[in-house]
C-alpha cells in the first residue's frame, strides 16, 4: 500500500531529484526541470513551486544554504537537499516503481459514457484520436532515437520508452475497437444505434443502468 507522503505533490519529487546533485534557488529548479522535460513526465503545476519548496523545508527535506543576487534582481534563497530529503526521494522512487496504483485517465472517463454518442460519431472521434496518437508515437520514437544518437544514456530515457509503450498500447487498443465498430462485430451495435434513433434504451441496457444507480 502506498505511504502517505508529508508532501505528496509530484512536483516535490521532481524538486528533490533536481537538487539531488547540487543546491539551487527556485528559479533555477524550474529552469532545470523544464529543460529535462519533467512537465512531460508528470503533472506539474508550476504555480505551486513556491509552496512545495516551502513545505519541503518545513518537513526537513530541504534546507537553506545561502542566498544569491544577480544585478538588480531580488535576492534568491538557495536550497540544498538534506539527508531526510535523500531518504524521501529514494523511498518515494521505490514506491512508484514497485507499487501499482489506480489512475484515472481522461480517456477512460470518456469511454465510460461512450453510449451517449452515436456509433458513427464514436467511430469518427476514435479515428481522430488514433491519428493524433500515431503522430505522438512518431514524434516520441524520433525523440528517443535522436537522444540516443546524441549520447544520452538509456538510464535517462526509460521514462520516454515507457511513455512510447503506453501510446503504442493505447493506439493498438483503439485500433481494435475501431475495427469492431466499423466491421459491425461490436456486440449489440444495432441496439446502440436504435437507441439513438428511437430514444428508447434497450431493456438489457436499461436494467444495467438501473442496477448501477446508487440507492436512495
């Protein structure tokens, strides 16, 4: 079971990994994380950086080690990772790698109410999504290949490989569903279509929908 973190925002994980090698001020943290593409690896809200850093200092994961001033700019506080912060980073990483957790992607939410669309619209939208997925797959493959050619060690590309694998799996599944819908092999496609044409929900669908309603 996943442990409840004192600072559970994934931005905190990115910050700890960023200052793991050397102390930085917040603006430098953000710059380095953007350069490393951390906002592509996880859902990062940059506006939370100040609060996240403040909370990590409060819980002893970061400590102030000095200040920096460049020209007329305001003074900037420099933070370093503490031993407690190093332990938190390692333990959190272990948990993320070893412990699967349920996630709720937007696509799954849309699929859960797919019946509100006509089969024809579902087909058109799946084709649109599949086209965008294939573009993303091509771009991700090219990016990984380019990074390899530039000498980036595979250790720093595994998250990109995982992202590519997930895109490929989603594309394959979407392609399969699209094939069933266009060929007519999808179960009770006619009943789905009739529902939208007549406004009358098939009895078996109505029964399932009724059972799924929460009790009064």
